[in-house]
């Protein structure tokens, strides 16, 4: 709703239906606000969900090792899960309480683990549930099964951290390039176009040889630079965020941040 309102106001500003004193806000500004109003909530809400999932995944290996230790001491699988769930596992704790409640209602361990994975809704949790369920069906040493599952999750986490570390270097290059672009735009505006506007004020409409000095609207130039910066910041942020985490949603969040930074710098420096 708010995004649509910004787009409508931008349309009326572009056709002259709405005017602001001193052209403080242009139609480009409202279009950018509309885009920010859309991508901002989407990016940050998804970031919150991903952080919650990450916190849960980081606690899963600890929980699995506690179950392995409990079963190694002679507990059955139900008592081991119930006993281990009494610990503090951060955001994972409520999910463990729900799984123990299902087990107390008579639901099988296999079904409880499957429901647990569906609630977490992560690839790691689903793979974990399938692996443990298959191992429990085949029988054998339960402690070994849970320890192996914990090691697998630790290995996945290390691989992901290594990937993020390697790709973050490319993201840094993209972000640095963005600020270099801002600097280049600022230099062009303060040198070349400042000189053009000064010459235009003195010789607008006059001819130098076969060249005629045109009357350039400074507001159009300003909007042109603002559009350049918006496209560069949104595209660079989305690409940099995607390369860092491998998710488009992170790219949307980084794009939002860079667009806000570019808008603030533009309003202050240009």
C-alpha cells in the first residue's frame, strides 16, 4: 500500500500535478522510496528468519551429542531425547519441547523427527531426520548414529563458513567499487558540470563558431546522477549479498542498505 502510494506520488510529480518548494523531492525520489518500501521489509524479514534458522542449526550438533551421551549411558531413545531437551539450546529449545510433547502423546520417534525437520524447514534438518530415521530402522549403536549426525552437521557448517569467507572477498570488491563510483560521480558533478553550468549562465543560447551553447536543466542532470547511483547501489548490493550468502534475499537486504547510503550521500553532497 505504501509502495503504491509512493509510485502514484512520483507519477503526479513527473506530470507536474504535485510540486515541492525548491524541488526538494523529484519523481525519481518517490520511485526510489517505493522500491525501498518494497524490498526493505522483504529483505530484513527474511534476514531475521535466516538468522533464527542459523542459530538453531548451530545448536543442533550440541543437542545430538547430548542424546548420544545419554543413550551411551543406557537410556532409551525417548528418555534420551527428553533428558537432553532440558538443556538450554537458545532458539532450538522451543522446538525440542514440541518434539518431546509429541513423543509423550505416543507419536513415534520417526514421525516426531520428521515433524521437527518440517518445522525448522531447512535442508540440514530434513537430511538429519532422514539419516537418523534410516539408521534407527536398521538398528545398531544409537550413540554412534547421533554422534555421526553431529559430525556431519559440523562438517556442513565448516564448508559453508569456508565458502562465505572466500566469496566475501568478491563482495568486498563490489562494495568498494560502489563507493568508487560515488566518488567519480561526485567529481564529475563538481568539476565538469559545474563548469558547464557556469558557462551556460554566461553564454546560454550563444554560438562559439559552429557550436551553440545549449540550455541544460541542472535538475535533469541531478536526476540523471540519482538514477545512476540508484541502479548501481541496488545492483551492486544484490550481487554482493548473493555472492556472500548464496541467497537472493540477502542480496535484497544489501541492496536496500546501499540504496539508502547512496540517497543520503547524494542529498548531502550533490
